[in-house]
């Protein structure tokens, strides 16, 4: 093991895949991985979490192991043997074959892992319908999770039953949570201005792009150079929710800032020989596309990292955590006394477009909603912001004053 670790350390130095001050930690994570018997990623992450490691440390450890595997594929024999016996690994393969989003894959594997641990602690048969119902009841009554969270766990475990064990569970519909219908938080145009005035740099640019186009955060971060039409002020969203493409608008006031961001992305490309990550099988079909300008991310990360799916070192887009932190700081500094996240800007885009007289069906296409009923909720929000009905208390105001 010591010999392998020394070779791995030297490879990291020679290839410049990580910063020099991180090499020692990457080697230490791989050493711990070997000491634990080369477990699957989920088991390795769980063991680190039990040790009290922070999220960023677990991500770094998984990156170190994936990088080691990509350099030494012959050392994956133990992992491959245990893979066939691990239902989580089989479920992960199924989700990737079906081209589920990476975020969906992570959440499904998380809930299925929680379900398996719940069964093992109580000595329940994990493939029994009663265990399924018992876990859903546990989430609702003991952990008191939200309805949307319970339904996400329901869909994850159901996928495990159907696609890994080939079982169609019965009598489980009764434990589906009824999701409440709630109106989204909408900020006034003046409040949006306050937030944007307290953001700067690339994070502020991303927030304004989301508000001007109605994109989700993940969609905005994945935008590539070829997806932005600066002359036509439009954005092509590739592989949005439901793996659908669409075209939406972009504010004309962002053109000059986007041109500067293009220059930054061009410099980042010229300073490296590591290709950018590409969708699906494009890298095999077009081996040199990762270094072509049109495929570069508009918002590139500061350095290369390990692809979470393939384990290969590639350049990626900025991480969502930095943008989320910038939004939270701006909301606090603006003195807004309501909960407002990045997705609130997408809600504001739809509502403010409706207030400006844009057709509801057109807004549905810009947002990428499958059903018009989903978009119709913004009509209720707009009516609430423009209500003309006077409260009966106000009608009595003059009498109360006497």
C-alpha cells in the first residue's frame, strides 16, 4: 500500500492535477480508503461522516479515491466484486442508464441508504412491504419530515424495490404524503433591486442572469459559450428538468458583462490543457471537443476536479454553494424579512413578466413547465400583489376614529 501511495503522490505532482498544498491530504484520504478495505463510495462516505468529518472533507476524500481509481484501474477488482452485491450500487447504475440528473441520483441513493440502515437496526426484512410502510411512517411521525421530503424518500425506495429487487410492493399508496398547495414567495421589483445592489462579481452576474431568464440555478451554471446568443439576447437551456431543451430570454443590460465573462472564460481555457467536461457520450464521439471554445462553461471553476460520475479529471463550472452564499448575504443586507432563496428569483421572473402583460402560455415555455397548471400559480400571486378588494376594517376606519 505504501508503494502505491508514493506512486500516487508523485503522479499528482507530475501531472499538476491538484494544488501542491492539497496533495498530502489526497494521499491521506486514499490511505484511509485502503485501511477500510476499499469500500464503495457510499460506505466510505458514511464511515467518514460517522468519524465527524465535514461535508467538504468527505467530498475531497471521494475525489481523491476517484482520481486514484482513474490512474490505477487494475486496483478496482475488490470494488467490482462488492458492487454486484450492493443494492445501492445497482440502483446507481440503473439511474445513470436512465440518464437521471446527478442531483436526483444523490438524493435517491441517500434515502435508500437511510432505508437500509433503518431495516438493519430494527432487524426488518428490507424487501418486505411492511418495512416500506414502517419506514414511511417513521419519517412522518418520528422524524417529522415535510411532505415533499417524504414523497422524495417514497419514490427513491420504490425505485429500489422495482429496479433492483424486481418487486412491486403492495399497500404502500396509503403512506404517500399529501403535498400542501402553497404560494411561492415573491419579491417586489424594488426588493430585487436592493438584492442586486448588494451583490458583485461573477456571483452577482449569475443571480441577475437567473432573474432575467427564469432559469434554475443548475441550468445557469451549466450554460456554455454556444448556448448564449448575445446579439439576440437569448439563452438555450440544455438538458433542463425532465432532460428537455428550451430557449429563454436574457436581459440586454447583461450583454456587456457577459462579454467580459467570455474573456475570463477564454483566459481560463488558454491557461490549461485539461479538457472541459462534456455531456453524455460526446467526449468519445468528439475526442477534441473538450478544448474547443464553443463547449466551454461561461462560468468556469477555478481549477480542474474529478468528475463525480466518470472519476476522470476535467474542468467544471462554478459550484452552487458560492452563489447561494452570495444570495443569503444580499438578502440579509437588504433587510428583507421574508425567506428568499435563489429560486425566488425564478418566481419573481414569472410574476413580474405577468404583471408586464406577457401571455401565460409564453411564460410557461420560457420556464420549461410541462403543464400550464404549474404556471397558473403565478396568476394567484399576481392578484395578491395587485389586489383591489378593500378590507372591511378599512371601510369602518372613519367610524372607529370617531
